[in-house]
C-alpha cells in the first residue's frame, strides 16, 4: 500500500511598479517504501521472522529513516518487534493466525508506507539434536560462539544448574536455552562478558517460552569484567535461585558480592521480578534498559536506586512497583534519587516502595517529583556523617507516604543525627509517619532532629500530615536553621516540638498552619533558654488559635520578650522559672493579652511562675496567669501562681493583669528582700484564689 501526497501549488502575482512573474516549485515526495516478502505469506509459530525493508529508497537519493510496527496479531499474542528502527527488524509469532506489519520510511518532509501480511501456522520447537548441551560447571575459560545461522535454533541448552568460575565470553546472536527450573550462576573468580551489537542481541531464554520456565541468571562474582551488553533475558523467574531472597530473571547476589554492568539490554516475560539486586551487591549501567511484560520490575537496595537510567523503559509489566530495600548509602559521591519513570515517556500508575531502614552515611539528594511509598517497618536515618537534600518545587513536590494510612501512623519517619548545614527539605510532603519511636529519639515523630549530635535542618514549604506522634520533633541541642511555610495537619501529637532556644525561629516562620493536630501549635519541651551573646530573645504569638504547650519545666537564663497574643498552656505540675541571669518581659495589649494557663482548665493544674531574677526589666503587663498553684515551687515556701524568691532578690512589675483560679495565693513574696510594684493590688485583678490574693513577707 502506498501513501500518495497530492500537493496543490498556488502562485501569487504581486505587482510593484512594473509586473514580474515569480514562481517556485513545491518538492514532490520521492520516498518509496518496499517490504520484501521472503516467506510467501506463511511461517510457523516459534520461527523468527526477519523482515526486509532494504529495497525501500528515496528516488532523489536523500537519506531517510525506518520505523516498523505490528498492526495486527492474533488474540493472546505477546510477540513484539525488535530493532524496529532498522531495515531488518525481527519478530517471532507465538500464536497461529494472521499477522500484518507496516513499514514507514520518512524524512523531515515526507513519508511513505508499505505492509506485509503473514499467516502463522502451528509449528514445533526447534530441533535440539544439534544443539550443544551444557550440563557441567564451567571451571575453565570458555568462549561460546554462534552455532546456527538460523536464529530460531538454540545454540546451547543448559540442562541443570550451572556454576561458572572462569571467564565466560559470548558472541553476538548466540541463543542459550534453559531446561525447566534451571539457572546459571557466575561465581568468583569467574566473570561473564557479552560482545553483541545493536542488531545482534544475545538471548537467554527458556526451552519453552513460558514465563517462569527457568530460574534465571545469577551474578555472584565481584569481577569488574562482568558485563551484559545488548542481552535479552526472558521467561525466567520461575523459582528462588540459591543466594537470592526472591525469584528473578536477573539476580545480583550479595555472596560475592555480585557486581554487574548492564547495558542496553531487555528483560521480559519474567514470572517474578525482572531484576533483583541484593543488599551489598552493586550494579551500574552506561545506557537505558528495557523491562517489559514481567510480573514485577525490580527490587534494588537504596544505595543502588540512583543507578537506574532515566531513559529506561517499562512496558506492560503486571506490577509497575519498584521496591527499594533498606541499606546504607555510603558513597564517595553524592547519591541522587529521581523519578526515572518521568524519563520513560510513559504514563504509568507506578509506585516506589521503600522497605526497611535506610541509613544515609554520605550525601543523598532527592529531586522533585519523586513519590516514595513507605512500608510499615521503613525509616530514613541521616547519620552523623551524612546529609539529605530534598528539594522539590510547587509543580513537582517530593512525597513520602505510607502504603496505607492508619491511625497512629504507618511508617516510622525521617530522623537527623547530622549537623551538616546542607540538610534541607523544601516542597516536601510527609504523610502517615510516626508509627514508632526511631532510634536516638524520645518521641514518635514524622521528622526528628537528635540533640546529642546537634543536628541541623532547613525546613520550608513542607506539609506533615497524619503522624502517629509529633509532626516535627527538635530535641534540645538540635537546630532549625530556617523554618517557613510548614503545614501540620491531623498529627496525633503536637504539631511541632522544640526546645526553648529554638522558639525564636518562629519569628521568621511565615505561613505556618496548624489543623487538627493533638496540639495545634508548638510544644516547648523541658529546657532552658540561654543566649550565649547576651542578646534578648523574642517569642512571637501563634495565630489562628494556635498556642504553645509547655510540656516540661521551662527555664529563662537570659533575656526573653514575649509578644502580644501569645498563649502558653502548661502541662500538669510544670512551671516557668526566670533564673538569676535572665529576665522576662511579657507585655500584651488590651486586645491581645499574653496568657499563661494550664493545659487543662482545672484549678491548680500547673505550678506557676517562679522569679529568681532581680532584673528591673521583669514585667507582666496585660497578661493572664490562670489555673496555677499546684504545689510549692523551689525557693517559695507557699503555694502560689507567681512566686518571688528572696534568696535572689527577685523583682517584678505586674500591672493590667489577671491572676485567677489558683490553688494557692495569687502572688507570694518569700521575704522582704523581694520587690513588687507598690500598686499591685490596684492595677491587677485577683479572682478565685484558694489562699488569697497576695502573701507579703
């Protein structure tokens, strides 16, 4: 069949001054596609068909390109074309019936097509009587040459499990078939080298072309010579081979440990994984590889995930999941993870599934668009020597989510033990974490920063949701280098927990959002505020109903100013202590008071505010101190909502404030060495205090 192009030429006559004819010829299509019929329209199933378009031409002698495709084939046929951009592609009919192929030749302007129809009839397996049998281990150097010109014949047949402990080289066009449930193992000190070309693949296949017919090719050797270049491995994955944890057509085991360079190869029709790399083994690639018509694609360690080429193709696999197995990322160069499906040119419903603990001992960079599905036991730990850079974008965020979303969290989370300033997460989403406490931390959390190693993290434009514990947990000694535009949604614990020294980072934290968390706001864990340079620290108010939860005793060892509207809710029996070298300025407004209250609104729930500082800056103005006075505070002999310690000459100015619902006194002055503004009883409100308003010395 020919494609005809009818070109209509239109000439325009333009007269400017004097008339003159201009004309130009539109070029004609000189391409002529031609498929040679060498089969007289009939073949046998199982027989490889070599199509021939070499008679195609451009009458003008210009270059052109080939593109073949199978237009029709019998129902249930799985056959595919190979080398479809060459003059002589191949395919093997696997079902009797009608097949039609189309050849298209084209250049930058025109194209032409031709077709060939072939009828396939039932055929028998190629005769095996001339095939070379491999039935014993290969212990000496051997070279496998092409035996038959007919690609339909098996050059070699492996009849049992074979171990290769010497150098094995294989020529182009060699076909190695395997009996049922057999495998080939490349063991130390052996190696395998293939020397195929673009048009002459080496094939490892089953004697019968049934997915899972044989076990697979297993690389145990750590030889740098191991290379599979332009190899097709098909119909394997029938059972778990020795040294592997899963069934796979191509396995790289940790026994050697295995090491393989895989280049421009095809793995297809596996009954299990197309490829599996065990933890400790290594592989690399110089080009793309094709994974098609397999039950599963691949199972690889986290340290090897970045090896997969973005040009790799994934076609018609039953499960498009890529399994990433937890191990140590410890390379001399930064490891890069990306969504290599994006480079396949395909639209796939695929998942990257992480199983187990990943320890980042060196650098890990995650590129935008990658979405990782975390299994139940999974976590990512950035160790002391490692760092994590996860930089997404508004269009392509990076996502970590559980395979399932369960109350209490599904996976553990991400922990930082690293003080590296490169640690950064931006445009990241973390869902369903916080199922268990991660090693080195004290709370369940989606993201945790360990204090012992002074870990550091820049966090921005991030969403943390459905954690079984905290959204973010920053231990005393750890540091949030920067913080902005973080959303905390539906986390069972406090949205965010930090030490006193980290609260000041909220001054620059634009766009913080707290919705449906166990505590909507910021938990201040038991800690002491201290500014080494003596500068004053400022704590902001949290807006939209968010508040501070003080879960442990809070000490102020340097200057602290609290801005209007801030609300502090104290856990049971906890207190705020202003130490001798510190001071507290809490100055609200009539419309935005500063509130110190109990996490529960019950009388005497928390201890209160203890002043040991004699600094004249100590001030409570437009504040409320509610539900305090649970027990006596150290240095103050009586129960009080606010206590001034005489041993430290404590000083306080309090006005326009309300002290209410206390289990003891409103204010207690331990002795006459303390100082309180003289009009305290006229400029403040005292309500519902069990022992009275003020206890004077």
